[in-house]
């Protein structure tokens, strides 16, 4: 997927830069976001806005992203 593809869909994009395997701030950031988005009754991810979580850790792989997404959606 090209980065520009996320910004050509006619809706806002929330971009978060994290380390998927970060032991400190990154999991807290993602958890707080997950809690907040679940409280939004009028906005839906994918319909009203997109969320793009990008790892800035050069050792993270697509598997790391998939595991983080699975964990995030399960919470």
C-alpha cells in the first residue's frame, strides 16, 4: 500500500507513529486511542475517518503490524 492511498479517500486520516514492540508509551497511546474511539457514537473508522498506525522501528516487520492490529482490535 502506498502512503498516498490513505489520503485520497475523501476523509480525515489519524496517523500515529509508534514502535509495535515498545514497552512504554506506545501501548498506552494505542490503548487510550482504542478507548476513546469506542466512545464515539457518531463516527466510524473507515466510514468517517481512517486510522494509520506506522512503526518507526526499522526492525518491525509486517507480522509485527498484524499482531499489533489484532491485539488492538481485541481490546
